[in-house]
């Protein structure tokens, strides 16, 4: 398994008691919810930093999620989830995430695959022009 990447953007996550399973460690589904929260925060950050707002009829959808479990997490815990963009092209965006415990160990990492679609037709489209400032920052080596 390749070494995980600690991306520049990060979101703190506090583990809730209800996130544990019968074995008293954080349930694997909770890890994916933590990444979902971090992805949402990352997109808010991009919107605030670059001022982009996609047209109402064009959305970015999740098409695939790849996930590596690297370690157990127990309640109580504070985690740091980092996000970045390892790949961005005309039609797709790959968003990388990694989750770190308080000792600085990576406990999970993954890649989510996204594509832009036109809501009316349901078809894949090219990246909206409004997302171009993010694309330019990506090309300059930022956001990775």
C-alpha cells in the first residue's frame, strides 16, 4: 500500500460515542462519513476561496470511492481529515483524503472520483467555466 498523503486542507473530527461498533472501535462506515464531512468542508473552502458557484443545472457527483483502512480508532478521539486534489481534468475530479490520529498516524485514506453532469439530461459534461479558478490553482501545484 503506498504511503498516505497529508493534504494541505484539514478538518477536525471528534469521534462520537455512537460511532463505535460492538467491538468498541469506530465502525468502518463512520470513517466514510468522516471523509464525507471533510469533502463537504473542502468544497465550501473552494467556494469561499475562489468564489465559484456552479450553474444550478450542473452538479458534481460521486461516482466511485476507494478506501484504505490503516488503523483502529477508539472513543474518545480527535482526528484530522485532510483533503486535496490529486487529479483534475475536463470531466472528472479525484479528491484525496487522509485521516490522522492524535499521534500523527494515518488511520485511513482514500480517493473519491467525481464527475460533472448536466441535471436536465443526466449526461456527463465538461467542467463548468465557473470552476476554472480552481483548475488554474490545481495546474499551479496548489490544492494537492
